[in-house]
């Protein structure tokens, strides 16, 4: 849950306004705000846009910080580029979620691909178009086709196949709209049949820290291992998340590119320069620590609708999720 509160008043002056997010039951993360730009609710999610002192504009959905202006490039470069670079020639891409527009922005830097963005929450998409200037150009690009629909239903009823399917979904939180899109049945019956023969699926997979990776990262990894022949987990530290974050890439075609080969593809395929990701960075990101690697290898839990795990927090439908002014 995320709270906005004011600190003590001193000599008639308000000292500061703070955002506070409860990461675990006994652990909270807070930072100072310049202002609260917007708060509201859609039929699916609670939404807020904050102007923070350490991280610039920050988008908060269902009490969880989704992205911050100063470091969102780490998350979105890691989510988008490894899968597209490992594919021999990606031309048709499907984005699940991504209403913020940053994933589309990164994909639009690739010279070869057409894109399709599918998000269930039209109000969030329109909100991000209006308030997030950095992605306004991406939303206006004619190569981007925006569809407002449930990603599961959209994939299920489409006939075409995709070179890459990207899961830029909200975290699996109790009461949230997205946890069913992390299940074995969804991967096996909906995602995989919509991929081309050498297609790649990649998803954000929640916290991946030394302690936090067991929330959902390890079981999403194990679930994908039951569906695809080759599965690569990788992670990076996101300062505004106060944790290491994880992504998982899966395919029936092996991932064999070296760091130098990735760098060459970056040079040939991507317009502009990445701020975070290159070949060596991906090699490092996909080399997990001994403790996390051992834990991932030993994970046996399968993510299903009946056995879902959630990261700490509560979704839009939970009465305990609050924003205090």
C-alpha cells in the first residue's frame, strides 16, 4: 500500500510532504515530494502521479510505485531489448499492458518491428498520454497500434503469430487485475500458441533481491520452465524500487548470443544509444548470485489461479489499500 502524508508543522510552515510505501510488513520506503500532480481511480486500479524530490515524476498504481522519471530507463531497457536482440529478425510484437508508454518508446527505437500495444485500462493510457511528456511521441507514432482490451482475450482471439510477446503487466498483487496473466495455463494455452516458431516471450517478474525473489520471481521462473525449453532469468537494481527487479525470457529456441554479438546487434538495430543495457550488462544481469541461483533451481511451486503467490500489497478491490492526504 502507498500513503501520502505531511510531516510536522514547524513555526507555522509545513516542513515536507512524503510518499510512503509498505514493502513488507515491517519495512517501509519513503521519499519527499515536491507536489501531488494527480490522484484518481479507474474501474480497475487506483492511480497517482507524484512529483518526487529524489526521482522526478513517479507513477503509482494500486499503492505500488510503477516507474520513476530518473530510473525507468533501467526497467524498460531490460524488459524490451534482450528479447528483441536475441530474436533473429523481430517484425511483429505484442505488448501486454504497457499503458504508460515507455515500453512502446523503447520498441520504437528498433528499426525492424511493427508493434501492438494492448492495455485493459483506457483511463490509465489516456492519463499517461496527458501527463508523461517523455512518451508522448511514442503514442503518436503510426507504427503503434493501441487496443483497449484484456490482453488474455485479445491474444486468445487473434489469429496472427508474434515474434516477441512482452508482459509489461502490473505486479501480481492480491485484488489486482493481472495475477492470472502469470499462470501456467495462460503461458501454455494462450501465450505460447501465439508465438512464431522461434518466438520469444519476456515478462517482468517482480522483486528479485536476495530475500524478495521468493515472493513471485522464483515461481514464475519455475512455471515458465514447465512450458518452454529455454528460460533465462535476469535482474537489475532499480533505485526507486528500493530493490533488485527481475525479468524472465523464455523460448523453445536457445539463447546463444555472446556479449559482443549483442553489442553488434544493438549497433545495427537500435536507433540512439542505450543508457543502461549493453552486451556485458546483460551477461552480468543474467548471472544471478549463488544464493538466488540455488533457490531458483530448487523452486517447485507452479503459479496457477488456485496457487497464486502475490507480492506484498493490495489491489484496487482491497479495502486496506489507502492514500492519505
